[in-house]
């Protein structure tokens, strides 16, 4: 451990000791007063104290320093370089509670877009929730109304969050999933189909047939049925098969088309 590491470690030890001592003082005082131990109160207070110590420790670990003089440029998406401006800080909710993250801020003079490379590294870009807290949000947000999610976060993790944040994060994760699924669908639509090869076909006949398929009521609204005065119960699916004189068109050249009329 270097000098700075030792200093950080000492500050963290001090914070943990302070929190635990305070709590033990309260536990012993309560025991003297009531002559018994309230386990639920103690376990919950111990978690709170250790969370607070953890949050203090994490805040210490999340103080990033200004870059060295020869490392004050960062590549920008526009192709130019962003220059280091200053240290900026933001609050973060982590699984041990609220902490503060301080990290270098870079700004591109060409396109005026600012960036925090540390946020990308820590996966907290454009969010005030740590990856661990976002995972919890996603879990509680997917199974019950968002208000239940807020209550579950409080009871199970000892974290105060708003119903709105459970909703926002669950929706952001849902949006992410939809985007990934859409990318898969787009890939499927761009399949490389086999090139059509073989003799040119001068005349293609299309053989057409149709059959009635039962459908839900709203699909037949306003359509006259086979018997007078009654609405239709089915709609017709047309199926077309391309043929040439003497047989079916080869698989690659044929395309069965189904349409509902
Ligand atoms: Zn730029």
C-alpha cells in the first residue's frame, strides 16, 4: 500500500470504529435499562451502522484525483480531444447507502460535449444509482407494483428509494431489453437468402386457394356472413403457390404468400 492508500485505509478504519462504538454504546445502554436484548432492534441497528461505515469507506474509495499534467486529454467521439477541466462530484446510491463520487471532468472544445471516463469505468454514466442498486431495482420492479418495490428495498436492503426511481429503472431496463430484441429481429430480416439460380421461367402461374379460419369477433365487425342477417364468423386466408408449366417452381424461386382478406 502506498502513502495515499494507507491514509485512505486509516480514514476507513476510523469511520468503521466510530460507527460500531456508537452503536455498541446504545445497545449496552438499552440492555442496562430494560434488562433484556431486543434482537430485531439490534440486528437492524447493526446493519444500519455497518452500512453507514461502508458508505463512508466507499466514499473514500471513490475520490478520484486530477490526472497528471501529461494525461489531461481524453479522446472525444467527434474525433478531437476533450481536455481535463476540474474535479466534479455527484451523489450515488449504493447497496450500503448514499456515497459521493468525485472524478475528473473533460470537455471537448470542438463539439462541446463533456465526459466522465470514470463513470463509464464504474458503470454509473448518467445515473445516480450504482450497478448493485440497479440490479435490486430491476428485481423488485418486475414482480409487483412499484410501490411494493419501494417497500421491499426498505425492508430487505435498508435502502430509502422512491416509487418513481423503482419505476424509472425498471422501465429503463425494460427499454434496454426491447432494444436488444429489436436488434435480433433486424438481424433476422437481413438474412442472406440463397441467390436464385437456374433457367429463366417465361411464364409463371399462381395457383390460389383459400380457406376460412375462425377469428375473434372484432375481426369480423361489419362483415356480412353466409346466412342473411348474420355477421361472419370466419375470415378467409388466401394461399398462393407459384407454378410453371409442368410443375412447381423450385424452392428458391417460389414464395408462398398468405394473406387474410
Ligand atoms: Zn468532441
